[in-house]
């Protein structure tokens, strides 16, 4: 992934994640949070920031649990 795409993915993920808390009580809010975390996960993996990879995976799992259970 080139640097420009990496930056774009990070900004889109962060923007989505910043919007999600305002509607987090709805299913779409949880899905937006998962999408935002997933995009930030891709950036963290590309940058080899393993602590952020673990944090993003934990958040994704938590929101999936909240969404489906």
C-alpha cells in the first residue's frame, strides 16, 4: 500500500469512527464503528503497530458482540 492510500484509509477510518459514537445505540452506529476500526486496523498492520492492531481487533470483537448478542 503506498503512502497516499495508507493516509487516505487512515483518515476515512478515523472519520467514520469519530461519527459512530453519536449513533452507537443503533445497529448502524455499531456497524460504522466496526468499519472505522477495520480501516484503522489495515493502516496499523501496514505500519506494523502491533499494539494498535490488538486494540482495534479488541474493539471490533466487542462491537460484533454488542451487535449480535
